[in-house]
C-alpha cells in the first residue's frame, strides 16, 4: 500500500467464520499484486488436494500503483484451477482494485467452505457473513441488482459474484465483476461454488494522501493523456479484450478446442 511499510493481508476462513489481518513487511519485496498473490498462494495451497477441495485458497491482490496511476486498475486472482489442476491466474478490471485500495486491503485470502450459501460484505474494517440461500440459482446480474438495492456501505463499491454455472461447479465458470468485467480464465467461478460463496461486496472510504497533490495531479494527467490517446488503448475502450480475437486467430495464436488447435 502506498506510503506504508507493510502489505495488509485480510484472511477469511469460511468454515470457521474467523477473520484476521496481518501486516506483512516480508511481502514488500514481491513485485506487484502478482508477486504478492503468488507468495500467498504458495503459503496456503494444499498440493495433495483437488482444486475444488475446501482447503484450497482463493487469493486476490493489488499492486502498489493500483488506483494511484492511470489504467493500473487490475486485480489478480490466484487459485488452483479446476480446468488444469495447476496454477489458476486471472485478472479483472472494474472497480475492485479501487475499492480494495480504499478499504486498505492489499491482498485477500479466502479459505474453507461456508456451511450455508454465503456472500461476504467487507466495508473497511467490518466483515459480515450474509445468508445467500435466497440468491442461490440466480444469474450474476440479478445478484448484483439485489446487493446494490439491499446493502449499504460507505464509499465506492465493487460486487463480484457467480451465476448458476459456478454453483454447479462448471470448470470454466467465471466470476462477474461489476457487471461488465470478469475473472474469465481458469474456472474461478467453480472455486467460488465449491466454497458455497455466491458473492463478495467490498466498499471503502479510506482515501490515501499522495503528498504533493499538485505535483501528483500534474503527473497523473500527463500519464493519462499519453496512455489513453494511443490507438492501442482506444480499441480496448471500445470493445475490450475481444477486439484481439480476429488478430490472434489470423496469426494462429488463438487457443481453440481445448488447446488442441491455435486458430
């Protein structure tokens, strides 16, 4: 976290309902959210267990520049993939990195399996386990609408959730992030379903100071203009990642038929 001498990790055990926070100075040497998530995954995985075993963790992490500089908006999720049985690594944009930042959380580690269908409500230092039995079976869009309508929470909000595919442990199920973004690779939705975890809402209003605000604002605008005015970035603003499908297919680099072909 910016201007801190530690990485703040929130641990949530769905089986026991126990929550703890660790301030990890040793994680500062790891590069970005990917480095932090890799280390936390290594610390918490059960190498002998199936990918959907309740002992396996889900790790979310953000880097030091998340929400500080333009277009640094991704959150990484790491887990054991039910598709491959090996490392699952997926990224999503949306507001998730921003709300983790405002909640003061650099990384979130979820383990165990909830006794009943559950969704998590994280608001700064408050963590609630909510009954999601009425939401089980609903599509992701309906879950988002329900949580936005019923739940409070100060500051900015991000809601990640699964639909019926994840509940049924479909190995390619994704996790929806703020309606228009997804953890779309390696089957994270099935891992959520295996833990009886329907959704997570995160809110936070712990705005961090950047020091010399005038200098920071000038630099921010300069970087923003450079990165958003290029043709490469404009295409992602219009359609997103799918804009690359035809390009990848044309050069024979599009994984097809369960990686048996490349176009």
